[in-house]
């Protein structure tokens, strides 16, 4: 059977033949809809409006804020407050307090932001007027509580992120400083990473001591050649008991003096004290060695004994200087690298701290401020008591359906008659 379109003539035929039934069903449906609107419980809507005040922004920040309004995903003061109102923490507190099922709450609790007027409208629909107002009032109180606890700011997230970065960088700086301290404890030389001359000074000192030692050795050879043939036992042992103790003391004092000179001037009382102590130790070292030599070589010339003690001291100092000159370049390079790392991390940390402090200030200045523009109130017209509208819509739908049924019925009758 071929399908036929419904024409105006078909509709007029249906009205002409079944008008009584069509109008009866239409009026009956309107009466039923009107009665249903009367019978169902009246649902009311309570609303409240919040005015969200934008913070004082610079021209750049203002332009960014305008772009944020156009960008649906960007954070703005209005969206920040809306996010808090719709957060799980606040909505769950409302549902728990009033014993509302989450399905009902999602359907009845509505939050709308109006970016043009910076207003946030909160509404709740139910058949209980007092409950509606209580829910909205409690949502405002909960918002105040969260505002007091968190101080909502546009830049608070940035400040929190910078705070974490500062903490991480502080840990890195502390680790680098500890590594530098451990390295300094193992170094045999003391140098200034910013001054290459401090490393060359070890080589210069070694060369100077070698020359001085060579001169003393030459003097000793001359005196030995001039010594009496009777003094056959004039050789001096190269390692004698007094030397070991005083060499250790002198080495310790010299190291302390080198360390002190890297951080203090020569006029500093501590440096002066260490220099005096070094001189006294050196002189005592020479006296002890000289006494020992004279005691075992009684026929020895006192001048030779003094030169021998000086030779032993210079040999020790020359060997120490040689070892230090050998390791100074490598240790200086290690120290320079470690110091550079510490300085770089400190600069980065200083910059992060400055950014963090600036972010804290801006977050306080740009604090999101809001106030209740319209306190919770119930709208005058009920939501579900639009009698005429419901009845009219129902009657129109019923009239159209009745016409469709009439058309199909008429065609069926005509097909049987044909």
C-alpha cells in the first residue's frame, strides 16, 4: 500500500466528520491537565545572589582577566567562588545536614554564574519553602567558613606551587652545601676558586723552599769539608726522634693558618695568633733538633748543627710543598665546580623566594571578595502551577493527536468502502 501525505483537505474532512469526538477529547485532556496541576504539590524556588568583586588589577592583569572571561576553562574570581559552592566539601555538608539524596540534590540545586554582572545565583527547588531558604542560608555560611579557612585568591595556586618549588630547591642547596663541606674536609690544599693565583702559590712556595734547601745543603757541604779530621763522627741522622713529633705539630698549625687566611685578613687576631704559634713551633723544632744533634755529636760545630736542623726542617717543608703543589690544580678544579654549583643553586633559590613572596603579596591584594547581594528569598510564582500554560499545551497536543487518529481512521473507512 502506497503511503499518502496528509493534506489540508484530509484534515478538513476529519474535522467535518469527527469534530465532536476531537473537541471532546481535547477539552477532556485540558480539564485533566488543569486538575493535575491543581492536585500536585506546589513546588517553590528559593534564590540568592552573590556579588563577586574583582580585585584591583594592573593593565596587564586586567587584559588577562578579560581573556579569562572569554576562555571557558580559565580561572576567574567568579568561577573560583562557583567552584567552591559546587565543591564536594560544601555540597556534601548540605546533603548531610538536611538529609537530602544526591540525585534529588543534583536536580534541585542550581548555581549559575553571570560574568557580565559578576553575580552568582544559587537556587534550590522543592515543595518546602522553609527548607529551601535554610539550604541557601547554610550554603552561604559554609562558603564564609571556607573563605575564612582558605582565603580564596586568584594567585593562591601559583603561590602554593612556588612554595613547593622553594622547598625542593632548598633541599638541593642543602645537599650541595653538604657535598661542598665534605669535599673541603678531604682537601689537602686551601684555594680560592675565584682566584687562580692561589693555586699557583703552592708551586711558587715549593720552588722557593727547594732553592732555600739547596742553599742550606751547600753551606753544610762547605762546613763539613772544613771540619777537623778528628770529628769523624760528624754525620747527622736524617730522621731523629724530636723531628717526628714537631713535624706533626708544625703541619697541623700550617694547615690551620692556610684555612684562616682564606676567610680572614692577615691583621685578624686569629691569623696573628696562628702566625705567632707557627713561628714559635718552628723555632722550638729547630732548638730540639739542634740539642739532639749536639748531644750525639759533641765535637760538632754549633753552626753545622744549626744548619743540619734547618736542613731537616726545610726537607720536611719542601716535601709537604711538593705534595701540595702536585694536588693543588686538581683539588682547585673540584672545589671550583662544587662552589659554582652551590652558587648557581643559591641564585635560583633566591629568585624563587622572591617570586614566592611576590606571589603571596599579589594573592592577598588580588583576594577574591564577595558579598550577598540578594539574601535567600522565595520567588512569588510557584514553579509547577502554570494552569493555563499546561492546559493549553495539553489541549494542543491532544488536538493534533486526535486529528492524526481521525485521518488514519477516515482513510481506513474509505479503503473499505472502495
